[in-house]
């Protein structure tokens, strides 16, 4: 029996826009997703967020906060993921396409003009938590 996998997705905000890239070469190919990846042994979700975003986009995160999580089954791929979402800002640098075999490229989107289809964990997240609320929490100056 397969065990659930732990993913970390990073909702990155800049000027009231969210960073998304179109996936390729894996489950969810053709869908738009936030940067992220697998939580590695001994790594905190915050460390994973920093590492994955740097590996995929070359940008450095600030104000990393823990966000909600999503439980998603990818039936065709026979995979079960718990995705821990992190909320962060990235005020400097432009995202680069550093893993061209995994992503078609990165773009900033306003909450009212998100592309489709969205990667299942992101879609599940946004069905339960309005993006405006997540954005507010990510930029709130109070701890937590």
C-alpha cells in the first residue's frame, strides 16, 4: 500500500499578485501551480519552501508563514498528497525558469484573473480559502 506524500506549496505574493507556473513532465501537467515540492527528511516546511522556490525560480522569500493544507488524491498517478501551503512575499528579483523540464515558465496573476486549469492542490486550497484572505494573512504584520 502506498503511503501519502508530503508536499509543500508556496503562495508567493508581490503587489497583490500571485506567482504561478504551468507544470509539465509530471502529474498535473498542463495545470498552473505555485512553486513547491516534496518535504525532505529533517526539513521544516519553511526550509522546504525556501529551498524549492530558490531551486525553481531563483527568488528569495521573505515573511514566510504557515498557511492551510490540502488533501488530494491523484487517481491516475495513484498518488496521495498532503500539501502544506506556505504564504510568503518576494519583493525582489524576477522569477526564472530554472527547471525547464518541470515548468513552462512563471507569471504573476491578479486574484481575479487566475489561469486554468489550476493544479489540484491549489484548486482545493482556493475552494476552501479565498485568495484574498490568504493574501491578507501573508502580508499581515502581526506574528502567526
